[in-house]
């Protein structure tokens, strides 16, 4: 337990689902949680789901990792998409949980090749749709 940062396992399903989001666009988002020293998939969102559906799937009092496939149109009227990695760590979550998520984040993120934007949020306002949109452009 003392070596949680380097000993955190990543379930193969995490990498598989992320690859499907990236290449096949099967999902709009994926929410991951740490359970029993392993990162697992907690929820996936269908391509039709919105950013609001995604933010509503994050617990108010527990940390999570998530990826969100954000579609947007550039000023030149080009359709684009960027994959966001979001480290959700609400202020009211337990200190131990925050420490485990913070110490495992970089290692987990390295497992997911193709992330274009990283965002850390402790409050819903820090990952509002406007912020996502501004970071994508």
C-alpha cells in the first residue's frame, strides 16, 4: 500500500475502451475509478451523450479520471475533435483518495496514448463547457 504510486495497476479494459473511443468513436466519454489498487472503467457514455451527461456522471464527493471526446468547429469551419483527460478531484473528497489519485495520475495517463488536452478540476466550474471549448481551440 505504501508504494501506491508505482504499484497501481491499470485494467486492460481501460486501454481497450480508450482505443475504441479514439479510433472507432464508440463512446463520448469514459469515467475511470481506482478500486483495489487498480484503475477500472466505471462508466462509458454513448456517442449521443452530451457534455452535461458526462459532468453529471462524476460523483460530487469522490475523485475520478475521465476522458471526453470533444467535437467542435474551428473558425475556418472545419470539424475537429480533441480528447480531453480530466482529473476530477473535488475539494470535499477524502484526503487519502486525493493523494492516491494525484500520485497515480501521470502513470495512468501514459497508458492512454492520444490524449490532447489535460485538465484538472476540483469544482464543476473549473471544467465548464466554456473552459473545455476554450482549451480545444
